[in-house]
C-alpha cells in the first residue's frame, strides 16, 4: 500500500512510540488535575515542551500542544483576531481545511470580510495575495492544499 495522506495522520517514529508508550498505557492521567497521579504528568509534558522548544529554537512558554488540526487552527485564528481587533479582513483559500473555512464563515456573520481566492491548478498568485494584506487580520493558506 502507498499511503499519501500524511496531512491527516502520520505513523509515529519508533523512538517516539517508545517514549510515549508508558503514558499511553500505565502512567496516563489528567496533567491539569490536582491529584498526584495526574499532576506528575505535568512535569513530563513540560520536559517534552522544553525538548521541542530547544529543537526548534523557541521558548517553551511559546509552545502550545493541541490534540488535532481543528484545535490548532482555531487557536491560531483566535489569537490573530485578539491581537488585531481593528482589522476585519481574512484571506484563506477555497480549498482550505474545513475547520478554517467553517471558522471564517462564522466570522463573516460577525462582520468580518473574507476573501477565498480559488487559484487554478493550485498556482498561488502572490500579487493577488499581497494586495489584500494591508487590511488583513490574518491569512491562512496551507501549502499542501
């Protein structure tokens, strides 16, 4: 079988599986809880966060772990809206992830203006994109779409 949908899900590397296995079987719990069983996991998550931050050259406080693309996309959009409340324009593509398109459609009902260009054959038109940026709160264009 040839699997081509690594945007949706990807098999984990053996070393990642081995590192995660204890927390998927015996040492699971709610890391945000106040009981010892779960709160022990908070330090495990913070250690993982520090490792990822070091790997990508970021500060661990800037990393947010999410459970799925929808949660990640919504968090990014929400943060952009909060950071730029005066801007009311959004650019995305007509073939974007459904979580982005659905959020943008909901925002249009709240007086945001949305632009969803449909580029033939997936050819990104930089000039068309640039023209809308001055008034744009965020643009959401994924390269794999």
